[in-house]
């Protein structure tokens, strides 16, 4: 069943039970109210009747008479209002009106009357009148009247029975009930209409969500629905929007990864093609004896170089992958920083001289660093080698200092520097700011900094770089101290 009908059905059930309850309680309340009202007015009639017509002899209080003229007048008046009355004397004999047969008051009622109670009765007894017709059902109020003598003694002097036709009362009740039914019907129609519009509104909103979900299912993650943050459906819309956003982000991430994978494959192939082409050319030359005898040794040397370059390329790539996938274990220890840096500088001394660079190491001799020794050397060696590589006739300073629970290294050169765009990419594999430098004397491949970056991250350290084209570059590498024992 469609949601809108389900909701309508639920509303209908609620409305029907509410209306039924209301109707029942209202109609019983109305009946009660109308009867109470009738009895109250009948009692008032009785009072005024007695007040107007009773005559009690002052010498003998037991002698009670009624002014028949006043009674007759009252009878005419009340008959017009469909009210009938009978007056009984204390012997339970009807003394007015005296022209019809009137039954006596029952014993139990009489007892109550003597006790001063007012009796209210609903009689539907089908008493026959003298003419043989069924007497219509009546409701009566019986009220006793007492005379108090000098000794403060109360004497029952008369009972007045005032009655109204139940049919009259019932027609009043029926009128009220008819009005009530009309009001309830109108209310239920209005409620149903309202229910219909509310459930239609809800269904429309759900359908909107459904359409958007279908769009997402068919691969369109750009959908965003507007939410007014009012109810659960709005919460659902918010969740939906978040879901669409994260799907969009992961789609973008997958695309980025795919691009990087493609670029990596292309770069790797490109890097390998040059040495392979060189080796292939030389091998063909050797095979067809196209290389003069005196150049053969040089050709073999060249081939060995290229092969080494290929091996290095493959090894470095494997190393990078291992570091990235957390497949290497670091053996961290504390060691003297300055001594290690001086050892690295010694190794690179010749290269620096070849580039006419001055290579200096400075810092307090007591400073220690907490790192994997071999990996630390690899990091600092790479960065210093880069500095020498991109600096001609300049100065390279390697500095070490202590920070707060960390050791800070700086490699400052006065070389060619880098632009902002170049800086943003140096951590990428195979990135070379100036591709024309490929295959220079160092045979660089753009893997050095990518590996350095991963290694520093593995040490929970930080690496930053600032550079200005034509002025020089500064690499800052921070190694945190051993975590304090808990
Ligand atoms: N000190 C520096 N001054 C200027 N440019 C630098 C410096 N260090 C790195 N670069 C730039 O960053 C690029 C990437 O450096 P990276 O060390 O990763 O690769 P490479 O030195 O070219 O090759 P490899 O280190 O794998 O032999 C370099 O090609 C260079 O353009
Ligand atoms: Mg390098």
C-alpha cells in the first residue's frame, strides 16, 4: 500500500476513535445535563406553585387548603409549557386536579418524602388514562412541603408532583445530538483533508529523496538537497548530502590515484627506456662488430653504468614501496649528530669541490639525535647531495640545533632555488624540477626526496623546505626525541 494511504488510514483510525469517544461522552453528558436542567426548573415551578396557593390555618396547622383559582391559573400557564402538576395532601390523596384519576405516590417514595428528600423520577409506565389511551412517558419531581409549628416541630402538609413529557426532553437532546453529529462530521472531514495534505507533503519529500538516491546510484554524486533542519526527514536529507559528498570525494580520490598510477607507470617506463636503449645500441654495435676495438672497453663501461642505474632505479622504487607500506623496521638509537654529519660531509667532499662549493658543518658537538642510523645517513646524504647538485660555486651549510624534545637539522644552500610550483611537487616520485637535467653526471631520477619524505614520516619527524629562485634553498628536518618512559 502506498505510504500516503497508509498514513491516511492511520489518521482515519485515530480520528474515528477520537470522534466515537467524544460523541459518546458528549451525548451522555447532554442527556444528564438536560435532565438536571429539567428537574431544576420543575422544582422551581413546584416552589412557586406552593408559594402562590398554599393557605395554612393559623389555629390548626394541620389544616391546609390551596387557593383553587390560583392553582387553575397556574395550570393553564404550565400546560402551555407541557408541564403538569399534581398536589397531594398528607394522606397521599391527590387534591389537585381533582377531576382525573391519579395514582397514589408509592410507599417507598412517600417514605423518602417524609424524610424531607426531593424525589426525581423517570417513568415510562404505560398507565392507561380513563379514556383508555396510553399515558406518555414523563419525568417527575416530587417535592414535600412542611409546616414548622411553635414547638419547632415539622409537619408534612403537602407534596407537589411536577412532571414534563420525556418526549419533549428527548427532542431537545436529539436536537443537541444532531448539532453535535454535524460538528463532528465537519471536524472529521476537515481533519481528513488536513491529514491528506500532510501525508502528501511527506510523501513528496520522500519521493524527492528517492529521485536523488537514484541519481547517486547511477553515478551522479553532484546532487545536494536543501534541508531546513526541521525534522527527521531533514536529518535524513543532511545524511544523504554528506553521503553524496563523501562519495564525490572518494571518486575524486580514486581518480587522483588512478592518475598517479598512470603517471608512475609512464615515468618508470620513461626512466628505464634511456638506459635500455643505450645498452641495446651498444650490444648491437658489439654484435655486428661496429665498435672499434679500442672503444669496446669504454662501451662496456658505459653499459655497466647504465645497468647500475637501472638496478638503482629498481632498488629505490622497491625501497620506496617498502617504506610506504610500513614494511621496514627502524632500529632507533641515540647517537652524536655532529660527528655523523661530519662523516657525511667527508664523503661528499669531492663532489662539492667538483662543483666549486664550500661545504660546512656546524653545531654544538654534544647534540644527540634519536633515529635509525643508516636511514638518518640516507636522509641527510640525499639532501646534502641535492644541495651540491643544484649549487655551483656557492656555499652549503649543514646545521644542527636542539629544539623542545627534538633535534633540528638545516641544510642551507645558495644554489638555483625553486619556484612555488616546483616546491609543491618535490615529494612526488620521479619529479624533477628541470627535466632537462636528466642523465647528468649523477644520473638523477627524481626518487631521492620521495624516499627521504617517507623516511622522515616513518621517524614521526617533519621535513620542510623554503626556497627562492636564484637565491638558494633551505631544508629543515626535525627528529623527535625518544618518547619519555611512562
Ligand atoms: N637543494 C635544491 N635546490 C634546488 N632544487 C632542488 C634541491 N633539492 C631538490 N631540488 C629539486 O627537486 C627535484 C627532486 O629531487 P630528488 O632528490 O627527489 O630527485 P633528483 O635529485 O632529481 O634525483 P635522485 O635524487 O633520485 O637522484 C630535483 O630534481 C630538483 O629539481
Ligand atoms: Mg636527489
